[in-house]
């Protein structure tokens, strides 16, 4: 998996083949993480949006934004049922 300027590429580590090209952030992607079961992928863009993707189809499932601040990071809970997001207030 590699973050590009405005997208995410997912590769098969055995073959090196690119499986997905995820686009949707309006700025550089600063974080990517698979859910514990591997079915979802989250990404955090420099614009402060958190996106949740289906890791098989590449479909964007959810976008989180916050008017009072910027999301800077995110992590799944160990069971994958919760998502914690860190926020830095913009002043």
C-alpha cells in the first residue's frame, strides 16, 4: 500500500500487482490503515477528512469531516467496530 499525492494504491504483496487505486481526498494522504479483519481501509488526508473504504471493491463507504477542527489521525478498535479520530482545533 502506498500513498500518492491524492490517492491510495493497494498492491498484492505476492505479485506486486496493483489491485486498487482509491481517489477522493482533496489533498495529500497522510495515513492509511486496514481494519482488523482486513475488510475496510481508512485514510486521513491533509485536508482533515477521514475516509472509510471497502478494501475489496474500493468503494468509498464514509467520509468524516469536522467544521470546528481538523482530523489528523484515526485508528480502529481491536474488534474493528469503533473508529477513534484525533482532532486539532483550527484557530
